[in-house]
C-alpha cells in the first residue's frame, strides 16, 4: 500500500462524505446550528445532515462528493418538504457548475464547500418557511433521534429500543 506522501497531491486532497460532513458540522457549530447525521425522514429518505438553527429553523444538507452522484440523484427535491433551508454540501475538488443549473434549483438551494477541517457557505440558502405544524413534527423527530442516539451511547443495551422515526 502506498503511503500518503507517495500519492499524487490530487489523491490526498479528495474529501470523503464523512470529511465534508465534519467540516459542515464545525461551520454550523460556530454559527449555533446543531445537527444530526443520517436523519431518517418520513417517506423512507435519509438526510445526510439535518439540524436546527438558533431561530428554530430546520436545515438540511445533502452531501455529494462525486459528479455522478450529483447528476444521478433525482429524488433530492423530496428534502425540500422537510426543511426551511436546504444546502448542497460538496468538497472543494467537485465541479459545482451543475449546482447552477435549473435542475438543481439555485433559487432555493444554498451551497457549502467543506473538507474534514472546515466549511464555507458559498451561496446562502434562502428561507422557504415550513408550516408551523410541519416544523413541529420535524423538530420533534430531530429531538427524539438525538436523544435516542445519546442514550444509546451511554447505555448500549438501549440501542434498537423504541420506534425509529422515518
């Protein structure tokens, strides 16, 4: 196996989805936005990151680290029904031109570039307010998921107990 120093620079600069998530979570934490990864949604979808900002608005980030994944995802608009703000999260090396096309709704989607260390909002996500009743459902699902995961960390015997939202 080649060491990182013997690989070409491009091979060591490629961020994974986990790296991008970490950078976004650091960016969000500095801005008082707290999120859960791999958040189950009604309808069987799963948000890469879903959180709540300081004003109680629900934020979803869909992370894409490969062009093929970005082009091939035809169901991403399902996420818009679950949040007040939606962002694409991408690594620095990914060509972002696709995100400017009408198919990827630049009018309602923000863009965050991130790696394993940090993130930067390149295009803010416009507010698309959820109905109050819908926001309540989403916030409660986030809270229950976060509490279930935290309880499971403290007591592994409880993992798998209860109803999984989604």
